[in-house]
């Protein structure tokens, strides 16, 4: 059973009380994820609850009541306010982008990359493909920084590269996606990884920029 309820959270930056919806999942739901890691079933829509924004000071975090480890000056910076005031993005995407900015200020590129990818998913849902591409391009940059800094953002290095390949495919950078895919195919991997790499190659070869998951791969007989 899934229960939706409201909870009050005091912002750790300004102390103001905010109310947010939360979901209580009494049973664990599993399913096939998208190739870029977005979960399926009810978790798919829960992305909108993964980020909170204080209505008073605009602090954005997964839990605004948790201790803020960011220098508050970043929240008052012109750059942060510019992100907050950008009405061209959906509201939840704005919150994720703002959180990404704060994580970047701390050098947490893995977290900032995931925040930007979540923002891309929100843009997908809201029919804003150009904005989704912007978010994916930024996520790609931050994930690459994360790899340079040895900050893990997936279960293994090849799974990280599978995410990068899918991001590059989704933004239409097919040459770079194919190059990285071929590079990974030169290395020994479990069969499940080989299948995902082969499937990405098929999609790249078709110049396919759409969202896909493993069930699509099975339908193609891979």
C-alpha cells in the first residue's frame, strides 16, 4: 500500500517552516529502469518529491531540515538567484538545478550530476525537450568531473559509462556515444552489460534519441 501525507520541515538555513508531501511505501516495488537509471512504476513519479525548496529563502535540498553543509553565501549569490528565477524551466527542475549548483560549490560532482539528470527527467515529463537537453549536457559534464575526481555515481565504472553513453545518445552526440560504447566492448564484462552495450549501439546506429529501457531491448530479441 502507498500512503501520501504532508509533513512540516523547518529550513536549516533560515528556520522557516515548510510543508511537503511525503510517500510511505509499505512494500518494496521493483521494475525495469530506463537506460539512464530512472526507476519505473510509482518511483518514476516520486522524482518530484526527491527535492525540497524553502518558500522563504529558496534553499533547495533533498531534506531542507537536515544540516546545511553549504556556505549560505552561495544561496544568496547572483548565480543561485539566477537559477531560481529562471522561469523557462519547470519548477521542480529549477529546484534540482539549484541543488546541483550548491553541490558543485562543495565539489560534489556526482551529486550535482544526478540532480541535473533528475532535472532532465522533469523536463521530459513536462514536454520541454530543449531544456532536457541542456540539463543532460550539464549532467554529462558533471559526471565526467566526478570520474576525474574518483567520485562514484553508479555501481561500477562500466555502469557509469553506460549512463554517459545513454546521456550522449539522448542529446544526439552519436559519435561520442559510439566511441565510448566501442571502447567498453573491448573489455570483459558480465553478459548483462554486454547486452546493454549492444542495445545502445543499435539505438545509436538509428540516431535514436528517445527514452528506452531493458524491456524495449527484450522486444528486439537482444
